[in-house]
C-alpha cells in the first residue's frame, strides 16, 4: 500500500541520515580507541588504538588498528570512543 511505501522511505531516510552522521563524526583518519568489542572470534583488545579508514553503507566503521588488525567497529554494539586529547593519541 501507499502507507507501507511511505514508511519504508522514511526508514531509509533515517538510516541514510544515521550513516551520514557517523561519517561526519568519524571521518577518515579519526583516531579511536576500542573499549570493548563484541566479537567471539578475534576481538580487538580493549585499549587498542586505531585510525578510521572508512564507513561503509551498513554503518560499519572500518579501522586500521595499531596492532595491525583491521576489524570494523559496529556502532551501538561495540564500545569505543574518539581520541580527542594528545595525551591519549
């Protein structure tokens, strides 16, 4: 129905806005630190620092970690923060 189509378009717009907000908040080369990662196989250890390389269309924040891992962060699932002070970088 028309209402369903309108709801789908609204959800797509909200999702697109969320991706754009992530890209604005974590642009390429932003430094981040992993607080904890919900990955049972090869999580990035807590306290590991890395550099954002990109954010894909699903909202995964791709990071090149200082320990050479390249596992992406999932916003709302993994716990991490932007490094804003020189002493933390």
